[in-house]
C-alpha cells in the first residue's frame, strides 16, 4: 500500500533457511524468534501462479525453511498498517532450491485434469514438442467415436487431429491452453480432454426377476447364454476378466428360470462399470409349457421344491404313474402322478434338486402328457400308415428326402418282437414325419392316428424366361424310359421320353422347342403313374437355344446385344447370301434402334436361331450369334485339286511308259472266316468296329427307328457284356449286307431276326447267397422261363418258394437264399423293391417260354 505496508513471518524453531543471493527478504531478530520481512514494493500482478515455476523477482521474495523431526510449527504472520488485504502463500515443497527459474511473463503449467477410470477416459497428445492449434469441442458436447476433439502441430509441421476414442460426453478440457503454446510446457500428463463414456440403460425388472450382477474392475468377456434361454440355478451366464491379472470370473445364475433380459450391448473388453447398476442380466420365471387341447398338464402342489424326475421325455406313461418327486415346506417328499396315459411331450428341463417351483415358474405345470399331433395330409399327398400294435425302431429317410416307391421309410417292431420295414407307398418327397418318435415307443400310445410320414408329389421343375416345360399326356400314363439326358440338345418334335397307357399302348413325349435339356424328373422310374407322383405331370425343361459357335470357313452373324428383339428374318437356312447380305431386322436399345443385321461374308446360311418376331435374344438363347454362314471351300482349294489331278495323270502316264518287271505272283490263302454273324458298328467319330455274334438276343435298347443306334442296354445284355458294343454306336452292316443308313426299321430288324433265330440263347446268370451279407455266392444260369422261384415282397429279394421240376429246382436253388446279382447288376444293397423286380423282369423276359405254368398267389413269382 503505497510502499508503507510490510508483510512478515516470525518463527522460532527451524533447522535452517534458504534464500537467493539477491534476496529481497530481510532477516531480523525478534523477541518472538526470527523475523523474515519484505523490503521492496510489489503488486498482485507480481504474485506467482505456480510455486515450481518462478521468475527471478519471485524467487528473491521467497524463503524456504527446513525442519527436522517436527510435527507442528508455530509462527506469526503480520502486516503493518495499509489500505488493502495482504496475502501469504505457503507451499509444502522447497521452492527456493527446487523451483525452475523462468523469465518474467512465462505462463505457469496448468493443473492436470482429474478423471476416474474406466468410465472417464483421457485423450492425450503424443508428441513431446507439439504445439496446440485449436479446439473442435467444448465442455458438455456429445461426441461419437472418431469425432475430432483438438488439433496440434508437430515440430516437422504436420497437423494432427485427435479423435474421440469412445462415444460419450466431454467432461473437461484444458480450455486455458492457447494457440501456439507448447503442450509439454503447459501440461504434465498431456491430457487435453476427458470423456465420460455413456452408460447402458438399466434393465427393466419384472415381478419375480432376479438380477445377475457383475464384478467391479472387470471387463466383459463372453456370454454363455442367450436371451430367452432357460437356465438352472448355478448355470454359467457370462465370463468377466480382470484386465490387470487376466483371471477369468464366471458369473452364475442366481436361480432357475428364463433369461428374459440381458445387456446385449456389452462387447468383449468393455468394462462392467458401463452398466451403471452392474446388473448384466435378469433371470425371470420359466415360460409355461405348451398344453394342447387334448394334452394334460401335470401340476405340483403349492409351496414345493423340486427333488427329481421319474418320467423320461418322450417315454410312455400310464394313468397314475409317478412323473416326479417334490418336497413340501416340512420336508415331506410328495409324488406327482399322471392323470392320463400317453407320451411325455414336454417337461421343465431346468428344474434341479432344491429349486423353489413357485419362485421359478409362472405356473406349476412341470410336465405335459399327450399324443403327437397328427401330420397334415394335403390334397395330392399320401399318408404312410403303420399297422396297429407296433413299436418304433428307427428311421431310414429324413424329412425332405426324395424317395422311390417301396423305398425303406422306417423300421418298426411287431408284438412278436420281429423287425418289419415300412416302405414308401408312392414316389415323391418326405414332406413331414413324426420326428418325436423314439426307439421303443408304442406307436398306438404316441399317435392319435397311424400316419408316420406324409409323402408329397414331385414338385414342378423350375422354368425361367426362355425355357419351356414338356408335359406328359393327360391320363393314367406310366413312365417307361428316357430318350435324352440332361444337357442333350433336342429339336422340336424329338422324342424325349417313352410312356405307356395300359400294358401295350406306348407313346412318345416330344420336345416342344429347340434347345438343351436343362432338367428332367430324375426320380421317375419304370411303371410310375406320372399323374400320381408329379404335381404337374412335367417331364423335362428345355432351356435356351445353344450358342452358335464359329468354325473353320464358317462365321457367325451377331446382333449388338442380348436385348435386341427380332422383327423378321430375311433369309432361310440353305439360302445363299453375299457379303453385306441382309440376314434380318432387329429392334435394339438406344442408341442402336432398329438395325439391319448383315452377313460379313458370302456363303450359304448353315444355321439360324429359331427366334419368333418380338422375342428378345437374351431370353431365348445363349450368346448374341443368330446365324452361321458357311463360306465353302476357298478358290485356292480348287486350284490345288486341279493341280493334284494333273500330277496324278503325269504319274499314271509315267507308270504306263515304264517297262514292266516280270514277277511271280504269290497266292495267299484266304483268311478263315470267324464263326457267327458279322455285325459292323460305327461310333460318333466314324470309327468302325466289327464283331461276330453267336448268341441271341443282342440286348440293345433303341428307338425302334433305323438306322439302329445303341441308346442303352438291357440287363444281362449279350452285346454289352460279350461283344463290347458301347452306347451311341450305329449298326452299319449285318452279315454281308451294308445297311447304308437305311431308315427302314422293319427291314433291318427282319434281317437280324432271320440270321439270329437259330442261335443259342444267351443265358441269364443269377447269383444267390445263403445269407444277405455273407456266404459263398452260388451262380445259376437260366435259359427258359418261368424259372420257378417265388420271392418275398421286399428288398433284398429272398427266395420264399422253389417249384418242383422247375429250372430253379433243377439248379438246386434253395428256399431262404437271397438274390444278390442279376446279370452284371449287383442288387445286394438295393433297398428299392420295385427297382430290383424291374431288373429281374427285364432279365427273365428274353428267355425261351416253354409254356410251363407254376401256380402262385404271389405277385413276385418268376
């Protein structure tokens, strides 16, 4: 105060003092002790802001006192008379010897920002010599992860934007930090921003719920249960990990019930404190068991605890049978009895010994007893019924499987303890089955009807744009055989399959368009009623036209894109076109518009896509080639031919003019002609193969048209097994007669029959075993029918009877033997009865029939 008021400190006991050499503090003796007194004029602006950062004048106005073994200090702080208040600053650190001496005006460091982990997160600057540039946020702002918080500039001039590491609220900033200040000089730990991480909302607690609490100081690791799961008391709910020791703690369910709420926002590594009330999940009461209108719910008395189960899930129980044991509040064990007989359809599986039933469950129904619901059988579907009195053993087919007629569906056991196989009544798909059936169940008790599985018809083949399905004729037609395979190219009108009506009326199913066979009803078998086994009687789907490919001297004619539509064709196959000759007109997308498609060269139109006006190219065919032009042989080829002819003439002339050389002719013996009928075949590469047939019949399947092509072979085919004839071969010669691709089938077939009618019959070889899976095979050859055997009505075929004086009896075939091989076909593992019988019928049919008749009541006697 105008230089007249002086401050002083008087103190008695201290060890020593420290002042600067140019100290402005006066040391005086005083009756009360040692007095330290100010001596120069000063103002509030001179006062220090940080005792560890002082300028020279501030240090000269300080004194540091040292003490030994001191618990308390007595001193007198005094100020002489003046107008304003006086201030004294006391610091528990030695400022005079330890404070940094700075220049006047140097800004003192800022206080560190305080935070409480893990829910408060600091964002620090990284570099040692970074300078502050600007703020992007202020206190109270909401930020998302990655939002910019502040920017700095490094010593090399690079700008660094520091993002938020977590979403939350800005809780504090070093707002006093100014542009251009060196962060390391103003801040100790370089934390510029503190973010409060957001908490998860507490879970809603319902009546009867109990929380699953986490452990403070741990991070979330993994869930063991999901929302809606049933849990028992003590079941693991989730794992937590101590981030410091990495020890894992498993949090357990506090009671039995359903997990009806969880903090599903928790991710691995998140602190448990993110959940403000630490409640990670709620365990509520178990959901009631579903009780159908014909089911019976078994209810426990009030106030009981669960002890143990007596009934097993999916097992049969009778009226009055003990289902479970419970215990009342007095410790008395009480049996819980079934009110009706039936199957245990459901029970509260998470009940454990000692569980309080009233506290754990919404009701007290612990078991449901009843029957499995009947399987739906819709229009066109077929039920698979089992006879009464059976027990279930096992399934052979899964839901969704494609099945053939007489395929094995499941095994059941009759009252005598014998295993019987229930077969599929019709080809199709297993639409649904009684999956609840378990081994040993009494089917009469488990089901309200006897349908074990519902078989649906084969679904329609998928048809896309540009494709067409080919359907069988309307009526009770049965499938016979395929003429085409998947991927084959067919023309409109080509036969694709053979069907029959009755036993003798055969008919072809013909292709409705040109294209490739995209798919066919692969599960059709010989004799199947097409209308009964398919939903729409479709046989095959013919796809788009194959892409026209260029070849040597044959070029393709292209349209601009697949989106072009035909307006009209101007030429036909076989016509000649010149270079730039018009092929057709197409409407194409802009900028092309209406385009006249022209040939790039002269020649004959060898192929054209059978497009109709208005049809889009991409919908009907692959690629954009619409035609192919055959250029024909080039001019130089004619020149070479003429030149070659001249050379031949010159050679002949020289040969005539050459003096003949006498020679002795060697007469070679004619080669011995092989036995049998000569048959020449030609494959698709024009390679010729000659064979000599000695037996009848050949066993070749063809289309009853000439020339005869071997499309397939019958079972036990002589041509395939002995002569080596292959699929696709064409018959070109019979004996000494060339057929010359004759299309007179009757004449060609008559030639074969004429030459081969006196040949011996190619025998049918059947193999039997005394047991199905083992035993030495017994091979028998048959040349006449009927062979005199009656078989069982299921696969594998078992000999149930051998008729006396029959070919089988003469060959010593025994009852009880199993048929394991028909010709070259091994039927040991085939489970389709109809398929095996069809093979046997096909093998027996060619044998000579001598008119014998063996009386039989079975449909499988041969």
